[in-house]
């Protein structure tokens, strides 16, 4: 069950209080098939193609899985949101294929361009019937009100959010799912987080978020 305590006034809706602590009980998915292997895969001591659970990803072979698994943080976030709102949860590869068709990913000879927010949001609304808002500008000050309104939010952050690097080289480049807030933290599911530390329901203090957050994302929710 979500954690919920009371409440300052939400300045965007003066008659609606904003929970000071609210954590939605969203299920967790890693962007790799084996969440427990994430530290070793990121460190390079285990190749992604060696992940024994790779068939669960929907890939045709371990090499295809390895290539895509480094790139599908956004699909992991979407799978979490679909599970939270009790939709069927396709494999990561099935969602990636749909997003390629929708223009939310574009493959090129050097890799993959995306996740591209506007076509992704259109795909989510059209195919899944959810509210999905592409937000090229999304101040982090809006997060408590969005979470309080029942939303989940994809946030563009630097991957160093997993270990609270005090000096990341830039902001953005990776997607996490904001599932809650407290007075001092945003609570996230991180598709590339480390188990027991920064994977699910990870509490990230606001100053750390400010160092890694690119100020953009996608807001997901049920239609009013």
C-alpha cells in the first residue's frame, strides 16, 4: 500500500493538499533480465550476453539481448507503469519494437536515437489508453504535486544517480521512474540501479537529484 502523510498546500491547486510523503507501490523491472547481475554487468565482469535469463527479454539470441539491454531503461520504466495500472506487461523487446514503429526509437549505424518523448507519449496514449505527457521542461518542484495526483514520472537523469556521484559529467542520458516523494527525497525505481542500494524504492535526496536531473521527462497516469 502507498505511504501517505499530510500535507502542505499544492500551489498549482490551492484547494488540494500535496502529500508530504507518498510512495506508489509500483512493481520493479530492471533493464536487464537478471536484476542481481546489474553491478557485474555495469562493471564489465559479466557480459550481458551471459545473463542466463536473456530469453525472458523477448530477444532472438543473447547478442541481440546484450545490445538492447543497455538501451532500454525507458522500456523498463514503461513496464513498471503498465504493471502498476494492471495492464498486460509485454517483454522489453516487444515494447521496443512497438516504439521503433512509433518513431520513439530510431536505429542508425552508430546505435539508437531515443527515447524520443513526443512519439513515445503518443504511442502510450494510443495503444495503452493512459495519460502520457511529453515534458521537455519539467521542474523538479512539480514532482510532489504530480505524485500526489497519482502520476508516475519518467525522469531524465545521469546514470550516476545510482551511486550519488558528487560530480557527474553531465545531466540526463538515462531514465528512471519516480514513484514517490518525501519532504527530503524523490523515490525512484532505477532500471540500472544496484540491488539493495539504488534499484527499487531508492530514496534520492533533492540536492543529488539536482546534480543529475536534466529537467525533462514524461508524465504517466490514468485518464481523468
